[in-house]
C-alpha cells in the first residue's frame, strides 16, 4: 500500500485524464476515461446516473481509477483501488461543479450550451475511497534500470501519437 506523499498529492492535483474501471454484471471490466478531483483522501468522478459505470457501482460497490500522465520517459501515474459509492443531490452538484471547473474554462462554463449541459448531465458523483495505491515513475525506472539512456538518447523512445 502506498502512502499519500506530498509528491503524489501534487500529481493528483494536476489536470489529467483518468480511467475508471468498474465491474460489469458478467464479471468483465468496464473502462471509461473520466475527469476527477482528489479531495480528503478520496477520488471523485462526475457522471450521469444512467451510465454503465454508475449502474456498476450501485450493483458492485468497488472500482479502480488510474491517472496516467504520458510524456515518454517522464511518464508518471497512480492507480487507486477500493470501495466506491454514488453521491446524489446537493453534495453531488457541489463536487461536480468543482470537477467541471478543473477541466473547463470560465467561458465554457458560462456558455449555456456547454456549462449547463454538463451540470444537467452529470447528476451523480462516484466517490472512490482507496484501500490500495500503486504508483510509477518512468524517469526513476529509466535511471535505475537503463542508466537514463531511454530519456537521454534521442531516438530511443518513439513519440506518442
């Protein structure tokens, strides 16, 4: 289990796309790209109550969320796994507003065709309370295993599309 270090808190405070994994009825995993916010030791994801991820959390209250920042050998990331629950009502609206403000500009939020659509669509919040964390840092791995060659040698790492 990983301790939430200041560096990890700083990383989670960054604006990244995360992937949430929930369990489908047949045992397969449903993966979805999401926006998130990390507050008070939990990860929060804004979503609509009609989504598969929301239905999966209601039926099977556990999930995993991966935050991955890919920049060749500067890749860093973290995966959290734990109990998941749906938050509804005013508390959900407040959290979802904070999530939307992390990813949308003030202009987008004030546009009635954007901000109000997100506010109406995302009517619940998934709260993931991590029981375990796994993190990685490709720059550290490169230094330890490859002597820094992957990041320092032009042409070793191909650019991501």
